[in-house]
């Protein structure tokens, strides 16, 4: 059976969408194939997002991609991850059912190095919990 396809969208495609892509491709690889993109990609994966993933055994070697790269692709599900109304959450005009599961941007965290890293860990853990649950529910309902 072919895995379903999910696209994770965010603004910069450097933190939240990268973590979601990596977590889903590791934890749900038999059921879902995940990719990610941004409306204004930063051009890099945030080093603390990669470090937070490495702490749970995921060596993510993704790259920051623009949403245009997937404009002709078909997805079973498109998940927007931007939490703040002030952010430029992308609209998806392509194929695929769209849902929103919002998370704060850990790249905007302030404080000591330890506090900022904790913000990345917290978002990583919430992504793992909420996104995995949503994808499992979607897979079992269709």
C-alpha cells in the first residue's frame, strides 16, 4: 500500500514544519510520507530544530523549501503549523484537505541558551503528540 502524502506548511520552513516532516517520516513512515515548505523559506533548517530532533534520535537532513516547489503535487492532507495570527500563515491552493494545528515559533523564543533550547524541545514534543494523533485519526477515518 502506498503511503498517504502530507505537506506541512509554515512561513519560513526552518523549524516547525521541518520538525513535523522529520517526526512523521520516522514515526509513521509506513502510513505517511511527509514533506514541508514555507511561503517565505529562510533557506536553512534552524540548527536548534535539528538539535532537538537529534535528541530523540532523528538525524534530519532536510532543506528549507518554497511552497511553489509543490504547487503541482497532490497531497492527502495539508497541515498549516503557524500559531500566531500575526504570522503569515500560508494558504494552500492545491489539492488536499487542509487542517490547522498551530504551534508557537520556537525561533522567536527569548532567554538563556537553555531556555531557548527548551522552547524547541517543547514545540518538538507538542508536534509529536498532536500531529501524530491527527494523522493517525485521519488515516483510520478514511
